[in-house]
C-alpha cells in the first residue's frame, strides 16, 4: 500500500485522493481460485471481507473519492451493472427467467448509467458481457451506444441470468409476503442458502415458455434448474467468471483492459459475493439497484485491489438500495388495511390453499405449501404445487 500511495504522490494525485485511495487499496486477498470452495462449503468469511461497509452501509465512494485508474500499477477493470427497469420490475413481480422488456424508464436507466461512467472517466470498454435475457442485452447495447462503443465485442451467456425463482416466478412480491409472511419472503430473497418452492409444470404458466426457449435448448444444465438459492447461482456463475471473463483479461496482454458485465439483481449479488468473499450475514444486506455502475480494479494477476465502488450520488444510491430491500414489504394503509397491489376484483379467484408449517426465525408460522400462480391468459388463480 505504501508503494501505491507513493506512486500516487509522484503522479500528482491530490492528498485527499491519496487518503481516500489508501482506505480502499488492499491486495492481501487469497487466490481467487479458492473462493468458490469456501463459498459453496458455507464457510463464514465475514472476517475476510475488505471494505464491506462500503457496500452494505453508507460509505459508498463518490466522484471525489474514486480515481478512474491506479497510476503506475498494472491493472484490469471490471464494471458490473444491473439492467435498467423492466416491465415486471415496475409491477414488482418476480421476473427471474421470464423474458420481459425494459420500460421507458429502464432505457433511461441504461443511458444514465453510461453518462455516469463517462463522468467518472470510464468511457471505454474492450468487451461487454450480458445474460441471454432481453433486459440485460438491451441495457448493454444502450450503454455502449451512448458511449459510442457499439463496435466492441459483445457476449451473452445464460450463466449470467437472474436467479431462477422457482414457483415464485410471476408473483407480485407484496402478494407473496401476504401469503408467506414478510420474513419468509425476505429470507427467500436475501439469504445465502434458502431453497425455493420449485417451479411446477402443472401450475406455473411460465414453465413451458422457459423449458422450450431456444436459448436453453443446447444447455440441459440450464433446463434442469427448477429454482435456485444464491449459493446455487454462485455455483453456476463462478466458472464463467473464472474461465471466461478473468481468462479473457489475463490472456489479453492489455494491462489497461476494461470490460462491462450487465446482469441482474442476484447474478450481480452472486458475482460480488464471489469476488469479495462477502459473508453469509453481510450478503443479506446487499441490494443492487437498476442502472448503477459498480467498479472493481484488479492487478495484473487478477488480485482484487479494493472493494466495490458504486458510482453516483451517495444519497440517491442509498434510496435506490432501500427501495430494492423493501420490495416485498407490506405497508398498512391509513385505514389499517394492508395495501397489496393486485388484479381487478372481478378476476380474483382465490382457490383453497393446503397449509403446512415452516419454521422461520422466531416461531412456527403457517405457510401454504405452494405458490398460487396467475394464468398467463386470464390472470385468474390456478392450482397449487408441492414444496421442497
């Protein structure tokens, strides 16, 4: 660290920036090849997290603190980005592998992300990676178009997809809290290794759409997934990070190479957990807003040079994170009733639910064994499916 700070001083970087950068530089990370085994074994790694408060609390790096490069230090740069708002983000539904387009706001999110990147000096990328879902691909294209970089290589892979939300797929998040309880739904959304009710082909109207999707025809491992925990998302995304993204950087010979990775809320959480070795308790607090650039720097051997830098206005990012965290929260109205965005009353046909019980946190709470789903054509309720 002393050597790095000395280099910064010699290259004319201000004292304030030297001080700020001294906080985030730490190269004593273990080799990245050991991360997957540690994470997937369930080891508690919270003591190894460097700068996790910058992700999870209030100390998000802002413009005056983030140099766009480390002068004199060979390095690579990876920028992570969650796609812009999709139509189901707007409706607060579990979108997962259902392929929904960006809203007009989602397009603006991506363009604003590009403008933020330019403002911070990240106006060039050598390659871009995205999932195979339209909202991720389109967000990538809009960012590159805004930066006049449509010519750079663009790669898609299903392993960067959003988490497969099983039988929750398609449900409104607040309605799911009404059914299962806020604590259980939050646990499903944010815990490291919490199994989901698997998608049921007899119940979920989106099962056939995903199973027959040509994007997955040649990927039986993708079609075999019926629901994922964050741990399982890491299991599928880590080989792509190590074997494709990292290798492309290491083999390029270009010490200043930069790449953009456009993913989803949980694929970005999975990558950040894997890259920074975030502990199971800390990852519960990690919420990824749409269209906010998240920057990592690595040395020439792909050792991490510090924690994530969220680029943008501190207060705005905190508000966006809070909004994501509270997506399944049920708010009482002034009359004391629960406000649940829902379907028109005429189309609500609630079927009797088979109840079981599932132990969560502070007691045993009755919970349906399945998730009632909406018929894609009539929007009426259909059947129930057995849980894991």
